[in-house]
């Protein structure tokens, strides 16, 4: 990985350079919260945000997208094409970068590549930025506190300068054209280490670091804990809607008013939904909230790991913030800690 340094006051020039060729999506403030949205000026961007309400996942995997259109009268199917804009996701935290990498592992699997996801992914540059964890963050426990090499640039604030990790030639050329780029000095590297240590100390120490999570998920699969935890679930799907790594979807046909034409759409779905595991004949493999919550936690902390060698959960803490009844992986980690005491 190539590292360079730019001055803090050059960041507006970098964003302006991206805007010449790309739609720029960045964190902005909405009331007391933060969201990812399209911006027209660097002044709209907030880079010291805690955590956005939802991740930038929707820019790679929209909540609803058309797959094809059909005409029943003519018995015709037309591939749906849309203009995929060239985008820069600017100011993305490491956990969200790892979340998008997890999505990439699913949708660009060479056995079953997804052309819709692939088109958006290929048209998107990712510029990450270092952050200070909030009380609900536990990416350090999910091996997601450092961005894996899937970004184009990653910026770390080291005072009046940014240490820039360069991940692509395209982004490097834009950076060099917009900023005065120079080699990192020993002082810059010392400042970077100091920032890294301060960030590590800022994580909530009350969230336990539990080893052998997959084994514990299997060992306590039938524990009464799941009855208590799942019994609270409202099946509202708030956790899935804000999660950066939930990738389940449903397929539905939407008819135009005349009933002869329409479109097939892919829409987000969630394993916490009561209908998610229902099959033909009306049988439901997970009819209760208890079974659905347990399944969700199992997949986040264990199931994905077995296939992709990393946890699906990236520890962003959004589900803990969104859930009205305090269901989150944090509660599962605390449960495992109690069992090991």
C-alpha cells in the first residue's frame, strides 16, 4: 500500500476534483443525525460524524430495483437497463468499507455473479476516513476496525494533515492533480501511530471480547437466553434496514394499472420478517421471533464465517441504536461472557 500526506486545507480541492467527474456521496447532517447523501459542495460534508443512521449500502444494493420489464399481451420480456452513475462514496468509515467488501464477496461470487451489483460496484470509488468509535461500536472485536484493501483512498487525520493510503491508480491520479502530495515523514508516521492508539483506547470496554464465538453459538443454541432475547423482538426489521451487511432480498412482480404490463423488482428482505422462511403450502421454518432472532445472530456471527472466513457483522453498532427493545450482537457477546465466567 502506498502512503502519502496532504494538508488539511487541500481537502476541498480533492472533493472538487472528484465532483468534476463523479457524483459525490458523503455524510451530511440531518437534524441531530447523519446520513449519506449526494452533495454539491465540500461545505455540506461532515467528516467527524459518529455513525450514520444507515450505511452507504443502498448505493450498491438499492432497496428496490427493477430487474426486467414484461408485457403479458405480447408475451415479451425486456431487459431493464438504467444509467449507472459514476460515484464516489466519500468519508466512509472502516466498518462500512468492510461491510461493502462482505457484500462484494456475495454478489461477485464467480459462480453466481450479480450483474446489477457488479455494475454499481465497478462505477464506484470509495474514499474512507478514520473515525473515533461511539459507545455502541465494536468493530475492533469483529476484525473490522481497519479497512481491508478494497478502497481507493483512505484518509487519517493527523493534525493539520491527512495521511492518505492509496488503493487505486485512478484515485491516485485525481489526488495528485488536486493536491500537493508528498512523502510521509517520520513525524507523520509517529502522529499516525498516536492517532491509532488513541482510537483503540476509545472503544467501549464494557463490550466483551469473546473468543471462539462460532463454538459458543453452537454450544448454546438451545439456551433459554434466546427465548428471552427473541421474545422481545417486534419483527420491525429496523436492524436489517440499517445494517451494512444484510443482503437478503425478495422478488416481486409489480403490475401497471392496466394489468398487461409491469416489471419484476428486487426488494430488500430480512430474516426477522415473519414471512421470510415461509414456503409453498404455508409452512414456516422459523415461525417465531425467537427462532428468527437466533438465526440472524447465528448468520452474522457464525454462518458467514464458515464460508468467507470472516464475520458478517462488522461491529458498526447501528442495530443496537435502531432496535427499540435492545436486541443486538452486543447482548449476545455479553451473554457468552456470562456463560464463560
